[in-house]
């Protein structure tokens, strides 16, 4: 006779993780053996005792839940177990117990699967770092001992312990667990490196910019822990639905008993009337939705925030760093007649290389982007609020405001009127060897994905949009106009932004990134922080953090919230509908209680599988925004947004004295019809 092989590792692990399932399964095995041996009374006794013991456990748990303010009671299950035992349907009672314990195990498995990306963030929390000391060299210390200014060594494949600036080495850093970007990102000296990212194949040295507790990663960890423990108002509402559902189920069961005179009908109705679909479906759907958001680089503070995302009616945006790139960039070079744009830019860059002003950095960066040979400047001097004076090859050069550059007189005032497309934020005037050379337009460019983001929100039903900024009205309107934002509030202080959000049609979503945005992010119904470059105050005040510097993910967050709530409602509706249908069948007497108990388990499984659907994108058409950086920098495709092609980093050169609207594009992407 061949002996039965012992259960495998997976089975043993499952039984040890869910002991109640093992107890019920063992009870069934013992009861079945007794029945096969003819000891039916012993089988009934063993099964009934175990089932009633589980009913007592349910009563204790129900009391604790009621004391905690939760209305998701198991009263129906308790009555169903007791009634089936009393009417002699002990096998049906055992199936109910198997359904309940198996349902708990299935719910736990579904929850773990749904929050996999959130759990990965917790598991990847760095615990140690290698600090480099001037006298003794590298030493491994707890990450909590790192203080700002420490030099840290990160070997290939190691976790980055704290936020910092790369000092030495070039490496591809895996930031997928933080930003959702699947491809490693190339980081060079001077670039920022985030805690929790994974170093690539080259050793690097970085300077700690913050301690472990102050790193952005630890803030995210705190949000994840809060998210895992949270309950959305929708989930609490689903629990409350269980109370009237219980009353209706008891009424149907009582009527079936009274009309038929058979107490077995009462048990037959209740075995299919457990409110598990209500209790399980909503939490699983919300956890799956938060997991989907985390995979996309969107960290949601709690389940309630995800629900409020689904209800947003008005979107308010900060301007600088949110709708715009937050850094000045050269948008055009206008040479005087007889000069070339590259000559103007090279001369300006030579002088501006000696300055730390943001506008100077923009000019130098544009010259480097074009690959220009920049001459060496001597005797450079920066004049505060005016510009830079220097000498190139012994000849004087002045770069800055018009009055400073020329010293006296008007600097090509007529030619500046030639500039098409409205006034830029700043004109940098270049004067060389006693004569005007040209003008460089510098502005904070609108994010290339901003227009597609506004279109995406409009398609999701968010048609009321505001821009809230402390900048001047003209500058704000120049950004808002092309994006279709008609409600522009400029010159605002933080308290003015609070008043604007309070007076808008709610619920209101506020998107920002700066320290001055923190109060309004906290006050809005939903605060969304652009976390990749945002301030610590903005991140801590927000309900949602966009980890990648990508405005399109704001629309994705709203879509995820709406799909999650929709899927949760569908799962609950399916559960209630199937349970009511099974109750009617049970009341008719055509379905034995033991069959009904098994059918109810299928209802639970159906609800859980449907709820997990919130982890998948909706079926609405997915369109692509293709963001084309300046030539030679590659192409990035961003999915789940409106269909359009955006040119990023476009630069144009215009000839002073040329007819209005005539453009000299540097590449095909910049060509446009003269106005």
C-alpha cells in the first residue's frame, strides 16, 4: 500500500500562515473519516463543536469591531453557523466556516498582492551607509548617523542611504521604486541622488544634503505606512451597508421559514447571505488602486485621498516649477544686422561664465547645448542687479540690462518690437567692443506636457482650472493663455491662495511644488506636490506626491482615483446582486444549504477578483504625448495622456531688422508659419 506523500513546502507555509483554515480542513477530514466508518453521530458532534467554537470567536471579534466603531459585523455568518447546526445541516455549517476562514485567507492574499509596490518601498528602506572620513577612510555606519555634509561612498548595486549631491563618479541610478521610471537614469557630478535608489555598475561618492530622517524617501515611507493603515470613507460606507443588508437577509430568511414551515429554509437563506462581498471588496479595490499609483511613481497618502481624487471638480496650479520648468532658458537669440546668433551667444556666455546668476547659467547652458566654442574672458566683474562686464581679447564686453549694456542711449528699441510671440520675461543685451551685438531672450518655459495635462483633466470632467501665482499678471497670462486657463490669479501671497481655493467649486485639487505652496496644499481637498524637485514643506503638506518630474501624472492620479472608486462600487454591486439572487433560490428550497454555502464562496471570490481590477488601467483610449527634447538628446514617450506632439527645448534665432514673424529655425521641429 502506497503511503500519501507529505504536503509540499508551499502547502505547509499556507497552513502555518492560516491556521484556522487548517483547523477547518482537519475537522472535515476527521468528520469524513467518521462518516465513512459509519460513526455519523461522532462526525456530527466533531463538526458541530468546531463550528460553534468558530462562531464564538466571531462573536468576540464582532464585539471588538463594534467597540472600535466599525459596522462591518459578522452577525449573519454567526446566525448561519448556529442555525445550520441546530437543524442538523452540520456539513453546511462546516462549509460556512471554510468559507469564512478561506475568505479571510483569500482577502489577506489579495491585499498583499494589491499592495506589493507599497510594500517594496518599505522593504527597500536603507539601513546602513559608508561614510568617508578624512583620517581613517571609509566606515560603515547606521544610516541614522549620517549628517548633512558627510561624504558617502556608494558601491555598485548598493542602496543610496540619504538624499545628496553626486561629487565623483558617473553611474546609472535605478530610481524605479521611487519614480516608477523603469530605466536607470544617468547621474553625473553635480546631480541630485535620492535615498532609496539603487546605484548602478560604478562606485560613486556623494555629499549628504540631509539626514536620514529628513530624506524624501523617509517621508514617503511614512506616507506608505499611513496608506496601508488607512480606511477610505467609501470603505466605511460599505461597512455600514452591511447593516441594512443583514436586516434584509434576516427578513427574507424569516419569511421563507414562516411561509414554508421548514426551519431549514431559514438556514438555507442565511448561508448565502454573508456580507463578505461588502467587507472585502472595497478595501481590496482601494489597496490595488494605491498599488497601481505607486507603480506609476504616484504616492497617495491614504485611501481617503484616493477617493477624493475621484471627486475633484476644480484643478488649481501654481505657475513657477509646476506649469513651467522652474528654471530660466534661452528662447531666442536676436543678432543685429551683419552678426550671427551663435556669435552673440558665444560672447555672452564668455562673460556670463563668471556669474552665478540664474540668467547667466541659462546663457552658458544654451551655448554648451549648441556646442559653441566660447572664448576666454578676462577682468570679469559682476555688477549686482545690472550684469557682467569683462574683456575678450582685450576688447570690452558688457552683458545685462539695456541701460547697463550700452551705458547710455536706447539699445535697439525698435528691433525689440520685432520679437514675435509676446514679451519674454527677460532680455539680456550684449554689447561688444563699442557696438550692439544682439539680444538674448530668456524666460521660464512652459512644461512641454502642461497642455496635454490640461486636456487630460478636461476629458476627465475637470473643466474649472485656475492659476495661482505670486508673479505679475502679464507674466502669468503669457503662460496661462496657450494652456487655455482663463481664471488667472496673479500677485498672490500664500494667504491669497488659500482664499482662492476656499472660494473655488469643490472638491479642489491644488498642484504645487514650492515652500509657499505648502499652506494651500494642506488646505485644498487634495494637495498634489511635484516631489522630484519640490520643497520638503510641499511634500509633507500634500496628499499626493508625484515622484517623477512629470506633470502628466497629475491626470493619471485622477484617473486612478476614479477607476478605483468605480471598480469598488462595481464589486460591491456584483456581490449584493449575486447574494440576493442566491437568497431567493435558497428560500425556494431547491438548493440545499451545503450547496448554497459553496456558492457563496464563489461570490466572494468573484468580488475579490473584480476588486483587483482597479490595479489595471481603464479601457479608455490610451494616447501618447511625444516629448522631443533638443536635437541630440533623444526622445521620451509618455503614455496615458492626450494625443499631441510637444517640442521641448526648442530654440529659435531671429535676425534683427528682419520682417515681423520671420523665423530662422535651428531644426525642423521649430518651424512655424509667420504670423
